[in-house]
C-alpha cells in the first residue's frame, strides 16, 4: 500500500482523497487477498489500456490488484467513477450484477493509469471461497467504504466550477507517489475525471504555470510550489 503525501502548505488536504486512504479497510482487503490468491491466475493491464469488467458469465471474475493505479469508469459514457490503488479488490459490483443476473445492469471498465498487475479469480471460485471461509463481512466493509468515498467526492466535484475541479485533481495527483505520478499525463488525468474540455484545462494549467504555482515537464506534474488559488 502506497504512502499518501499531502502537503498542507499547498492547499487544504483533500477530504475525499485523504479520507479514502486514511480509512481504507486494509484488514478486509488482506483477508480476501490471502483467501483468494491461491485460486487466481496472473492478470496484467498495460498503462493506457482498458479492461471491461465481467462482460459475460463465462469470463466473469474478481481482480486482485497487486500493483498500480487504475480508474473505474462507466462503459456507456466513459464517466469517471473512482481511482483504485493497489492493493484493491476490483469487479465486486459487476460480479454481483452478473451472478444474480440483474436486468439492465450498469457496465464498467478499468483504465490503467499505470502498469497494473495482480490476479484474476473466476467468479464462481470467488463466491465459493467467500462462502466456505465466511468472507462476506469483509466484502461488505470494502463496498461500504467505497460508498462513503464516493459520497465525499461528490461534495468536492459536483456543483463547482471548472477551475475548482482542476484544482482538486492537481492536489490529488500531487499526493501520488513519484513512481506513479511520473507515469501519468496531467492533461488526460484531469480530463477523464472532470469532462472539462481540453482547451479549458490547458488554459488553467497554463495560467498556473505562469504564476509559478506548478511545474509540468513533458506533460507530467513535477510539483506544486505553493497553495493554489481558491478561485480562477
């Protein structure tokens, strides 16, 4: 599990982002990893590639993300839902919906922000092992935590102007470990999460660079040097 780096001198610590990592149900995740890993097969997703979660019953499964960062997005409109950092359990909602044949179920996919790898556990094996080892309480803890994080994120990103959305994303990206942050193009990172136009994002980034608030090199966020303005 990576270490979160939030510098209070450059802005208020993000509630949703810091909350997500400070309250991550580590014990529940470790319990599932230990129980499910023996039934898993190697899984990898190169940076910039996508993976449709549980497209059909035959290929359905749960992913144990051992390394990397990925985004979970709606398959219908590419709307960003959340960022997932290793270690994480992926595919729980889609696995449930296909296992119980939920009508008109929502579809989601993963987008690899960095190289991602781990293990793929077939859905039937996942359900069997959770039944045998009484792991459903751990599954419930993980899902409840994600609901709380999504609620906190809505407070930050819904009903605010485009600059505040970009500001939020910059502070979040700045908190990522260097090994991950230096793999991520800041423009595409912000666009996928906010749906703000490319030209608008570029204009905001340009002004922040001119004001020496941020440094971007080869499209990657190098640093935030001072507290970002509260308004643009």
